[in-house]
């Protein structure tokens, strides 16, 4: 069956790697890639399987009404939305007293509210046929990260949303996955740890392959739980911050 898959945050980093990895699958025919950078999205398309039908949508996910109406047009056009992969994220690490309301609201609007909005609109279609939703949280969402209050707590919200939606949507045949990557070599990671050598940590392609497996038939019993994705070496670097 030809499936339709929406991926946010697909202009670079983990979202790009997931798009490239999923494009190797035979059962997904249509890809919808969302992020603000048109150039970034076009670069992602160049690395994907060229046999696929790929639609790029440069769009700010915090323009909630525009996003809702676009998702409605996608669902109507393809007749179903089979997979939604929520990857887009934002981080501006600050301590409590340095966190402005603007920082707090921006972090939550991208990391939490936009997932609520796009998931709601996608599920209107997905519930007719069943499907899979995968949310990208972070290890910062399940353990303390002093100095990253807004980011870490927004990721905790994603873990909680995923667990609740996993049970709420089960009757429609919708599986909800949540992954929490550890430190991964992307632009966002550079914001969180500017002095780190990116060659020493997990690469986006590692996460892409994990997601490809999770969203295959082999991953059918792994929904509804927070799945940590990180290199073994990260687990023993206990005194350093990892996201
Ligand atoms: N890197 C890590 O170590 C790590 C660890 C744990 C979790 N994560 C999570 O993994 C996800 C991907 O992050 P990454 O590390 O790959 O970072 P990244 O390279 O900075 O990518 C972030 C993506 O989000 C998109 N985005 C941000 N704001 C957006 C908005 N308002 N509207 C639409 N798209 C927006 C960006 O696209 P545009 O700028 O083109 O809009 C970009 O594609 C995030 O949720 C992050 O929290 C990352």
C-alpha cells in the first residue's frame, strides 16, 4: 500500500536524517517535508530516494492556522495520512533567572504547541485508516538539566503527550512512539554544548536508522514508551550534561 508520511524539522539534522532513512522504505510513496528553510528542505530531497513523491513545505510550525489548513489539504489530496514524524525543535538554554517569558513561550510554541496542533489535524485523517506518530523528545525531558529549564521541561511535556496519546488513540489503530535522543551532532546541539567535538558523539544518521526500524513492522510493540537513543559511551559520562 502506498503510504503518506509527514516529517517536520526536515531541513537539517535529525529530521533530515529521518527523511533520508524513511525514503529507503518501499511502502511509503509520498513524503511531505516541513521546516522554514526552503533551501534546507531542497537539500534534504537531494539525498532522498528519488523514486518517491516528495513535497516540500517551507512553513513556520507556530503559524498554527496555516499549518492546520495545510495538513487538511494534504489529507484531502492523498486520502490518508499514515505517518507523522514530529522532529522540529528549538533550544535556548538559560537558567531560571535568565529565562525570559519570550524564550519560554518560543520554546513551548515550537516544542509543544506545534506538536499538539499538527497532531490534532493529522489524526482527523489518520483515525480513518490507522497510522503511526513518532515524537522526538530528549533525554533532557526525563532527568534534570540545570540551566536548560524551558527546553528540558518542554521535552518532558512531549514524553507525557506521547504516553497519553498512545492510549487515547489506540482504538483507532494509531501507534504513538516517543524517542529521546542523547547528544547528537546537529546545529541544536552546538547551541547546547558549543565546545563539544561533534565527531565524538552520535550522528543524525544513527537516529534516522532507529526511526526507520521503529516505524517498520518490527517496531510494532515499542509504541507508548519513552525510548532512549544514545551511544553506550554517553551512559557512562555521568557528570556531563547530555540531552
Ligand atoms: N541534537 C541533539 O543532541 C538532540 C538530542 C535530543 C533531542 N533532540 C531533538 O531532536 C529534534 C531535532 O533537532 P536537531 O538536533 O536535528 O536540531 P536542528 O539541526 O537545529 O534542527 C531543528 C529543525 O527544526 C526546525 N524548526 C525549528 N523551528 C521551527 C519552526 N518554528 N517551524 C518549522 N520548523 C522549525 C528547523 O528547521 P528551520 O530552521 O528550517 O525552520 C530544523 O529542521 C529537536 O526536537 C531536538 O530537541 C536533539
